[in-house]
């Protein structure tokens, strides 16, 4: 009796410490066998499917599943996970009578209920996005044209990608339109671009390459277009500068005041790399040299300078609005030439989408490809 | 009409800036026109249409290149662009 009490206390203390009840040993190290036909509900023995049974019970009792699925197990979502689970069970319990069949049955049941894998989402599944992107890329081309291109593009199996929200329009733009960039860089960019392209991006790329839209709907075709251009000598190889550009900082002239001026000034002054002079207490603009036809040098001003992962060192110019008058066109041409002289790419930053389209249209008309446009909200 | 007079003031200012030669820095002219453009684009759609019509009405008052320059102001200053933003 004392031993029983003592065993009970010991067992309880083990349970307290480990959360497990110790196996009863009756003081001897007897191994307890597991009987698969043991009814866990009442502890009574049951009959195996082929074993003897009392009279009047000719048919074997309905099979009870040997499985108690642990709810803590992570849900299996792939056939590979399921196969691994089955192999593990067969290894551990496959030698027990009836277990291989039960495992196989459960395996089939699980397999039937595996979640259907998400089909690769077609980037061209959204015709609206495609048409919108096309409009941004093609600028003045009628958007109706995009519908035909959409049909063309959707027939190509190469146009299915994930990572749809990466916004690769800019990359595609760089890959296809930056014809003053070495061909190998364009090719790398094109590869990177199409790997993350969305419907809108495809539309953009297709619209941007107005020369031969059909060529741009597959990655291979983009590569073909680029390599053809290289062979034809259309891509002018430039030396990509390794260090930062040679920049001169010049004081900015204050313009007239007013609410819009304040907003515009704040927008321009917040360009990356913008600064002001402590001495003159004026904003300073970074400027790079432009070589004139007679060999003399003149400075061309921007609003900021930055290092861009795609274009390297860039010169930034912020535009509060786009006014397509002669002075802006002249400025764009001056900047483009100075950028070309310094092997740099320029970026116009505008506050809204409509202004981005206006700026893109202007640069397109002027044949300028080394100035890009992007939206930066104020 | 008052709106025609406002259009004349804007047109004359724009032309004066553009034909100022070397007296005014060209980048500064771009800045000034950016602000003018932003102010004009900030008008509601109906006001933009009225101002556009006024520029076209007064354009014949100007000679030579100036006439075309004034007539193109509605488009150049973005008065006729759709509201995309």
C-alpha cells in the first residue's frame, strides 16, 4: 500500500515535471506490447480483420481508422510533402499488420483533398491594365490598337509570370528605349524586366516599342530586337562612368513669390541631392558641363543628383508642371546634350501621372532618350 | 470681355519672357512658365475651356509667329489635357 502511494506520488511528480505519465512497470522492466486491435476507447481487445470472432458476428466490424491526426502538424499542401509523410509512416509502422493499407488509404484521401495549386497567373489576364499601360507607353497612339495587341500577346505562352506588383514599366522602358545604353546592359535589363512584368508593364513595353510592336511581346523577341539593333549599329556604345559625375554647384536665382511658387520651389528643392549655400543663403543647383560646337563649355543646371540602381549616377530635374513652350524644349535639348557629354542619364521627376505623360510626349517628340520621367509625389 | 483681357496679359507676359533674349536666364523662364502652367491647370475644367477659347479668340490680334504661338497656348499650358490625376 505504501509502495502504491509512493509510486503514485512519484508518477505525479514526473507528470508535473515532464507532462507525461510514466509507464507502469510493476517494479519490473517489462516491455508492454502495442496491440493495433486494442480499442483505445474502453481498453478492450478487438478482433483483427482476419482473426476469429464470436458466433453471429460474421462480418468484420467496420474498420476504425488507426489515424489520429495531430492538429499541430502543419497542413500538407503538396504531393511531395504527402509522399514524405507516407514514407515516414511506412518506415515506422509499415511492418505492422494492416498499417500499410491504412496508410495508403489515408494517403489517397489526403491526396484527393490537397489544395489545388494556384495556376500561374497570366500577366495578360487583365486587358484593362494592358490597355492602360499601352497608352502610357505609346503616348499618342490610339488605345484601340492595344486591343489587337492584347489578343496577339495572350496567344503567347511565354507571357506568364509571377511577381506582378513590382512595377517594371520603368525597367522595360529602360531596356527598350535607352538606345544610348550599351547593348549588353539593355539585354540584362530586358531579362530582368520581363521576369517581373505585369499586364500593365507588358502594355507599356508594347506601346513604347512603336517601331515593331509584335517583336516585344516575348522575352526572346526583346532580345532579338536588341541584338538586331546592336548589329545594325543603332545602339551607340557609351562609356559608363565608374565614379560620380563632375558637378559644379551654382546659386539659384529666386523667382517671384506666390502660393504656387512656394509649392513649386519646395518640390524642386526636395529633389535628392539638392542643397543650399550657407554663405549666400540661396538654394544651389548641381550643374554639369555641356560642350558647345566651338569647343567652349557651359554649365547646364539640374535640381538634384542621385545614384540610381538602374542608371547609375543620374541628374534629377523636377518639374512642377510641363509647359510645352520653346524654353522647355530648349532646356530639354541642353540637358540631353550635357548628359550625353558626361555619359549620364537624366530623370525628370513630376508630381502627377498627367504631367508624366506630357513630359514623356515632349521628350519623345524631341527624340531624347537619355532623359527618363518618373512620378514623385510632393 | 474680361477673360479676353486676362488672356492678353498672359499671352504678352509669355511672349515677353520667351523673346527676352539673354536678359533672363532660360532656366528661370522655364521655372516661371512651370508656375504659370500649374496655376492655369489648377482651374476647373469649365474655366480652362473658357480661357482656351479666349487665347484662340485673341490670337488673330498678333502678327507672324506670335499669332501661332498664342493660338497654341491652350495646348502648351496643358489647358486641354484630360484630368488623369
